[in-house]
C-alpha cells in the first residue's frame, strides 16, 4: 500500500490538531434528534493538506485563502492574513487544517429483480428487496478537518479493510450548530461500486498556498513591492471526458426492477429500512 509515510503524517497532524466552482461534498444538517448520512467512495489512495480559511473579500463575497503549514505554525507575520489575525485576534481570520480528497458521492438504491422467467423474485410471500450503492458520475472534492480525516485514516490502517479507495464510507452527522455538531465515519468493503472512468480533481493545485499578493488583493490591502503578480485565475472546470460513470450490468439473466431512488440519509418511508439496515444488507449480498 503506497503513500504510507504521507498518510501517517496526515493522521498525526489530525491528532495534533478555493474550491470555487468545484463541486464539494456537503454534509446536510439533520432535523433535531436525527442523523444525516453521506455516502462516499474515494477515487484514490491519496490526499493533500494545508491550512485554509474563507474570508470576506472587498466585493462582499467569500474567498478561500490557503496558508502553508510552515507559515501558520511559525506565525509568520510577514504573511498578510497572519499579520492581520495577530493584530485583530478575529476568529473569522483563523485558519484551520484542511484535508482534500477526491471522491464520488453515492445513493443507496432499492430494487427488485425478475428471474429468467420474468417473475419477480420473492422473499417468502413478499417481493425480495435488493440494495446497491450508485455513484454520481461527477467527481467531488471532499474537504474535511482533522476529526473526520483521522477516522478515515484509521480505516486505512486497519488490516481488516482493503485499500481506502476500495471501501464505501458512510459519514454521519448529528447536530447543526457550531458547538453541537459531530461526525462519525463508518466503512464497508463489500459491494463497493466502481469509480472507473472518473477523473480526480487536481488536489495539489487546490491546496497550494495563496500568494501574498493575492491575499492582499482579497483583503483590500495595498500591494507591496516585491510581491509576485498572480496570474489571472481561470475558472476551474470539472475534468472533461472520463466523467461518464460505467455502470455494471446485472449478472446472469436476472433483470433489475427499480422501485425507489433514496438519497442517503433521508428518512425511510413506513416499512422501509434505515440507511444502517441498507448498508448491512449490502454486506450480506
């Protein structure tokens, strides 16, 4: 398994501690007392990391500023944002460790099957319900902090699991406020859908430190002689081609009969299983 040192350092930093137009994974806030669930499959056994913060720019919008670990940890006050943060002690300017990973987001689909004689397969006196995870054919950026990353890394280090990009990750969210939100990561290595044909985003580019000149421009500060003039930022586009997800055909003569598309985390209708039950059923197939 490659990248061992990198993942180890990433996990250790997690313990110690702009996407722009890019599609990012969002963890929806659940209803009070409920849990929302996000289903993901990583595209690769790799990640990038930096310190990052979204700030208000001079146009009234939000802009991401990436800061190198060296600058942030050494409190380099030559850095425009770090210097401003030290002067104002404004928590809105406080950067935090972020980890970037490529992934595809999925939904659990329930369906029935017809046998070779075109009859619905039964489970006793009721139609048998099958389950599978289907992936959105659009690559997404998974941007997480140390707590979620540490849980993902722990599955990667667990000998009972294969490569981390050969698992289905289920990320559960409880709470909706700054102080009451928690995340739990669970994984299964069975019946993992293929990510073949999906091209990852350029994580190195997304995590590169923002130039001092660009930071000053975002914050509305006067330019400083010697600052590099940043190249005009081209709008980031999702990779073309290779985005069409190849769906596997059902084996044998059995025919799938779709009965429902359920977004992972949505409350099941009466008589239907929970997302936990769906994942347990996936492991049994």
